[in-house]
């Protein structure tokens, strides 16, 4: 039982991800979470408001299996395969996070300073979530896919647009981490 409580090493998880990608390529499919969101929005009737959501979602039913797998996998990993140990972070990262008001760093994956229900439902919390949602939605649509789609499927298929998108994602993440988050908190 102790083996499954530890993160899987790269030589197990890497080939598993690779095998999924090979299966997707063999079946003519691509992987990306934004495709799943598009399918869910289409099922919910978003096609009435935007042509982007007008497509035969039944051909994309397999995307719903990915969503279900992500939800179930996260639940199983959190509730049955986690030993609740602290997340090991660099000492400099801990110092920087404490300087902008984060406490108990590494104790949880989702910091309560952002995701605690009281913080999330405050004016500041709702503003952050709404603005972040709009930016992520716009960015995903503008880039033609999400980070998982471009970084996993696109790069493995040697697509130049995916390489450009991933470089942009990293630059955006660095800007957010070093300049915007300190302003917000």
C-alpha cells in the first residue's frame, strides 16, 4: 500500500501518458481539456449564442469520458491515495509566498487564501475568479486550445503553433507569478 501513496516516478507516469497519446493519434483524436468544456457548453445549449458551439457534440462523446476520468481520478487520488504529506517547496518560494500573505504553505494544494469559501466569495475573490475566467477563456479560444492540448498533444505532434502557444503560456505564467500576484495579494 505504501507504493501507491507516493507519486509515481517519471518512468511509470511518462510511458502511461505516452501510451494514451499514441492511442489518441491512432484513433484520430486530440487531447485537451478545453475541447471537453466546449462539448459540455454545446450540450448545455451554447450554440444558441455562438457559432463556435454549433457542432455535433455526439461525435465528441469520448471527451465526456475524459472529464469523468479527471474528476474520478482526482477524487480517488485525494481521498484514497494521498498520505496528506506537505508539498515540498523551495525555501525561496516559501519566503516569497509568506511575504505576500500566504500562510501554511505546502499544507494544501489549494491555498485557503484564495480558495477558502469566505475568501472566494468576497468581492476581491469573486473579482479575481471572474477576471481570471474571462482571461483564461479568451486565451484558450485565441490560442486555439488549452495548455494540456498544446503542451501534450500539440508538442508531441511537432506542431509549431503549439510550441508558440506553450512558450506564451510560460511567459504569461512567469509574468503572473512575479508581477501580478504580488500586486493582488
